[in-house]
């Protein structure tokens, strides 16, 4: 306790002593301290943007900066940002993120206070500051969908619909709907500025391939940037499918109903046939009765036009259209055009590229095929058959080098082996007529001088090949026909007709006539009656009786074919140039059985056989 009191008295004395002392200031060794300020002046120039403001980045960008410390030394300096950046002296390079995110760009700076204190000298006294800038990485392009699509309006027109675009950082400027108008055939552009409008009705669209373009324009909310996005729509229509566009209902041999499906949109129709006939139809009338296709082919039979309701029918050529998708009677069946036949054996014969093909008359099925020889384009081959004797005559003119050859063979009883060959036949040995009385008729040319020749009909014995007689014809361009029984020969040249009766080894003229009204085009003996001669001219067809030498019957119209099996006769209609009809008459030419549209100038081998009208892969049954 005593020691403690002693210490207290000593400290009190020292304090009183020091307080009573005086000192002089020496300006050399004594410096007055200035306390640091609460704030300090500092300027940062960052691409003309003030701190706490926003910088918008949407592409690779260079920012430049300078720091004005107002004379104070910078102890430390650091720039940082949570983004992909390159920081260099006095510059910052920023890469775009395109995500509309806002990131902080910070400047952390330390400055000397310059107060002169020991802390200042030792670097412990300093100004510490942070400057911040908002960096927004702007997304310019917008990922949105408008889903342009089609539907049907309440009125039945094509209605286009689309979704309102959902933007991340943009606003709608306008829509542009672009397409080609179906009436004017000009491109049209509809500008839509109402953001609430998300549909459009095209009253002029009816059917077919077409593209609608929707252009959506938008602008960014942060920067002066405007862009657009495209959307497309193509209406579906039934023409894209594999099914036929038309349905054909064949009412008879002359008429058919043609119908088609609904296009799906409000419209009207026009059928234009190849002869110019026009049929107007409303949307609910999609069936038209018209003439059937013309046998065998009828390309461009009709065309369907699909018109908008407000398009006049007179302007139909501007409308959407397409042709019929059927062009005739093509079946692809190879029946073989009959070149000769044997009714008693139910067979007919077809010569094809050097082959002899045998078919059944009743069902048109091929029974057998025999090779004759290789054929070239210059070769000629002909055939004739006798149903009574079953002989078959085949003539071949071939062109082997260096000279051509002509051959005529007689086959007995349909046995196509070991034929009898007839010598001294020339190239002009055509046509052939093998008759039931074992006679063979053919024509040939014989030179009278170096510039003149005559045409003769040669008559042979088909069993021996010996010549019976020759008959001079009217002209080298004469046509001949011989009755199946071999009793009558007809010589026709233009308007003049001569009929001979065969009497043994000579031909006796029994009839001669010159037609002053028209020129004969066809003469042939009836396939089912050897006493009837069929004469054909452009205005009429005649059945002439060679026994009574009188006309039995006639009809107006050009002769085409006689069916060897049924005897029915096909003739062009008297008004064929306008109605394009082929009439089928019975064997007496007095009753019209049916009629069918016919194209006389299409196909080069029309054949009527056992009620089947045939022409190179096309056929139609006229018995139905």
C-alpha cells in the first residue's frame, strides 16, 4: 500500500512539470499534418458514358477509357466484368452475349491521400473507390414463331392465320403479307400495322399450288435496330395426291358423266371441251355430262377451270385450270390386230416382226407363235386364209443384200411346216386373196417399156401354183377385191367400178359403172356373204348385190370396217366433222346398233373384230 502511494505522487509531479514548460517551433524540423478529406475528385472517361449508366452491347465492341486522378498517384487499379472481355491499357474489348443480360463493369481504384502522415508515407492511408457501369448485352435477333397456316373462313374462303409473336426484347412494327393474286396474276402486298390482327381472308384463292409469305417486322427496345422474319404457307389441295382428279361414269358408248371433288374453298367452275363447248357450274354442281373420249386417243378432251366467285366467266383463261387425266381407251392389252382369220377354227392370225401369232377368236388369247424370219423396216409380209380349205398363204418380200427376194408359201390345213413354195413372185404381189375354191388372186406390175407398166391380176391354183389366167386392170392404181368363194372379182379405180364373174380360166365382165357424184374410196366383198359387195365413198356406204347387180341398202357416212365375225358394219357419221361419231350398223346396214365418239386420224390400224374395236393397245367392246 505504501509503494502504491509513492508512484502516484511521482506521476502527478511529472505531469505538472511538463505542462508548465514552453517550446519554440522550428519550421525546418516541424511539419503540420493535414487530415485527409472525406472525398476526392476523380474523373473516368469511358466512351462518353457516365458511371451508373448503361452501355448496350450487341456486337464486338471496343470501349476506350481514361482516368483523371487530379494529380494524385494511383496506388492500384483494376477493371472487372462477368463476361468475355479483353482488357488492355486504355481500352476494353467486349464480346456479345445476345441474351439481354445486364452485367456490371467495375473500376476499382486506390489513390494516395498526400497528407504527409506516416500512414500516407507507408501506404496505409489511401482513397479507395469503385465506379460501376451497367453493360447490357442486347439480343438483336428474336426467336419467335408465327405459325402461318390456313383454314376456312365462315364464308368458305381461304383464311390465313398466324400467332402473335412473343419477343424477348422487341416490339412489333408491322406485318407484310405477300402473294400472287389469282385474278390479276400480279404480286400483292398487304401491310398490317394492327398488332391484334392475326388473320387474313383471300377470296380469290380457289385451288392449286400457291405460296403465301408473312414478313414480321420488329424493332429492338434498347437500340436502333429493326429486323424481320419470314414465314411461308402453301395450301394443300387434292392435286398433290395420287388419286385421279376426275371420276368417269360411262353411261353408254356415246356419253359419260365427269365429276370431280370439292376444292375445299368457295369458287365456281367452267368445263371447256375440245370443240369449244362451255358448261358453267356452281360450287355444288361438280358433274357434267359430255361425249365420251374419242377412240382410240383423245388428248385434251376437256379442261376444268376453277374461278373465284368475283371473276367473270369471260375471263376464265386467267383462272386456275388443269386438263383431264384420261386420254382414251388405252388398256395395254396385246390382242394382236387380225390380219387374217379362220372362223371355223376359231382362230385369227397376226404378223408381228417376222412372227406369226395365232389367237383365239372367242377370248382373244394367244394360242401359239411361229417364227417366220427376222424382219427389217423395208420388208413386207402379207397373209390370206381360206376358212373352207384351211389353206394359209403367206407372202414375204425381204431385203437381204445385195438383192431382194420375194417368196409366196402355201401351208396346208394350218400345218405351218413343209409349205408349198410358189416361184416367180415379185415385190408387188399384194394384196392376197386365198379362196374357198383353191384359187389364189394377187396383183403385180409388169413393165411394158422403160417408162410404162401395167397392173394385172394373177390367178393361180393354190394346190399346184400353176397360173390359171391373168386379167388386166383398169389402172396401175386399181384396187381389187375377190369374193371368198372365188367367183367374183371387183376392179375399182377412182369413180369407175367393174365387176367380173370368174368362169373357169377367164374373168367375164358383168357390170360397169361410173359414179358421177363422188369418188369411191373402198370396195370389199362382205366377210359373211360372198354375194354382197361393200362400196364406200366419203358421203355414203353401200351394200351392192353382185347377183342382181342392184343396191340392197345404203347409209350416209364413210365406210370404216366390217366385223368378220358378226358382219356388223362401222361407218363414220354423216356429220362426223361436227359430232365425231362412228356408227355401228347391223350386217344389213339397216339398223343402227350403237355409236361411239371416234378419232379417225389417230391410230393407223383400226380394226373391228368380234364386236371389239381395236387399235394398237386400245380397245372397246361395242357389244355392251
